[in-house]
């Protein structure tokens, strides 16, 4: 963002390292605009923006929020990295170019002060469900500037763990940061990294992080390329894989760090960030800047951003469709009416308690716990998503994944969301989650997973929506 406390001496080793070429099979696509591609095999689209707005207009604020100023409220100054720009929501800095792209343009004023742009997805629940995958991808042209004119430029496409947003990212790096594309000082290259653990040092070598090092990115300054990260929970050990133009150039297995560090940095929701910083620790490691020779006004262009997810389903012909079984006898619940959490038919290791919003809620929920609701009737289907009313007073870095399963706790989830602390065990938030379409009557399970043994969730109610 750049980021959170770190990177003061970032990746100096890469200067001496030989740049690794991704390979002759990498394609350079010259066209400025491309449609969001179809989902990878076995995955479905959960978010996209192809930036087709009118020239000079700002981003769709239902998809994106602007992070402005020089840091998160309550967070580190200069975004924790020493960068010098002030982020704005001005269409001088962030705008549609009218050709199907988003432009993020750093500008230096007559007094030598820099402004630029940083946008983040409103949603913070992009996550890989148990046994599934999540893939975050964008098609980007890096700022087309090099040499002395590029000193200090730091474009980035990355994702940050959901628990960062409520506390100004003061819990970085434990909550995870996935750097999908970074470039500094107009070098013909790309960097990728996972940030995790503690700072400084720790299991992830912060502030550097676990990194790909500098990789050659031929033509990335003057043409569009695709950059992606995929977190795969269907393999053993789990993997994170980084891609340039569809070529997997770096893979990081979960065995690279201890299980708690890995789980904290991966098994949660994430939000996506696009920004162009100026200056800071990372550019300083490669010569510094900005200087008087740095050229103002060279944008990063973004054609699309897309997020895909797979459920890791058990039905080989349609992995997102749950099996149909005969539901238990008894009274029927309407899936589209509010289902109170304390009305569960069965549960594991939870407690019912008084709720500040009236009535009762289910609390003391930790990794491995679950709630079961019998005879939930979805009718003829048309389910769009579901919402859960949740709260958490868990400490910094403690979060988890809430998943919806049908008919058996061992079936693949049909939907999920991740969340961290909400500021208190009775500070309630309504969090939406994507869900596959369901028809008929089923037993619904809410299952809870976390990388820590501590309690991380209270639930007041859930409701499916058409």
C-alpha cells in the first residue's frame, strides 16, 4: 500500500541476483482492452470490474473505496513504508480513460508535492474455502517510464487480510498480504511476495517477506500483461502460486512456515488493492527517488480485475451443486426469512447467551465448531447470497472462515465469508457471502475454521437472499 510497517531495506539481495526470465512462452498482448476472461476450469466468478466507465469518471464506489491521505486512520504514517505521495479521490489521479481502462496517475505539483491514487475493493471476503481455491487476477500495463524519469515509481496490485481494515492495518503482517504485482523505478521486472508472521524478522523474514525476487517482465512497461495469484487448499501441502500471462513462475508451499503463521496469512477473507506509490523503502533499495528528474503524470493502466473461486465440490459434473438427500422430518424453516442462530437443531462446543440486539445469540465459537439447522426450504431456488449477523472481540490477528454446507458437514461448502475482530463481542456487523444456488429442502450447516484455537465469532442470525 504500499503497505504496512516494512520494506525499509526491502529485497536488496535482488540487485545482485540474476533476473530470471519467465520464458519464451509468455505472450505480450498489444490490445488496450480485453473482456474479463472466462473462469478457469472448475472455478466461478465472484467479482469483476472491467472499467468501462466514461472518460474522466471515477471508479464505481459500490465496488471500490478510495484510501486517501498518507495512511490509514490510526495506522502508520506514510502508509508504513516511507512513501511520499498523498493519495486522493480526485479524477486527476484516478479515472476511467474511456478506452476500457482504469488509470492511476501520480502527479507532482509546482511545489514538488506528489499526489496519486489508491483504491480497495469494498468487499473483504475473497477467500479459498476448505478444499477449494481462490484466484485474483488483473490485466495491467505498468507505468511506461524508465531510467532517471522513473525514479520513485512504485505501482502495485495486491491483497490484504480482512482484519487489517478495522484497525488501520496495525496488525500487519500477521493477517497476511499477498503481493501479486509490484514494480519499482521503471525496471523491466515484477516482484511477488507473501507477508506474514511478525515484524521485524519472524518466520517470514519481514520486512522483506517471502518473495519471488525480481523476475524479468519483458514489455510490461509498454503493453498489457496479466498478473495473478492462486491460493490452493485442494493440494497437500497447500500452495500459493503466482502467474505472469498464465505462466506459473513462483510457487510457495504451506510448509515454508509453521502452520499457525500460514493459517493466519491465508485462511481468511482478503480485499484487493490497486495503487501507485512514490518513493519509500522499496524504491530506495533500487536507487531511490523520486528526484527532480522523475517524470510526473505517467499512469498505471488496469484493464480488468477478477476474482474466481472453486468450492472443491464432490460432484464431478457440477462441483457447486450440493447432493440432494431426504431432509429430516419436523417443522420447515424458510431459507429467505431470518434464521436465529440460537434456534439450531444441533451444535458443537458453543454457548447461547443474551444479545445486545435483543433475544439471544450463539457465542464462544472457535475452530472446528458448527451449527446445524434442519429443514431449510429454498423452494425453486434463485438464491443470490446469504448474510450473517456476526460479532467478534477477538484479539489482533485472530479471525476465521464461516462456511455454509448442505446436508453433511463433510460436503464441500456452497458459500463462505471470512472476518476478523469487529471491536467487541456485541458489536454486530451484517456480512454477506456468495452462495451457490440451492433448490428444495435441506439441512444447513454453518461450520467455523480458524488458524488459532481462540474463540473468534458470535452469530446472531443468518438469512439467504434471492
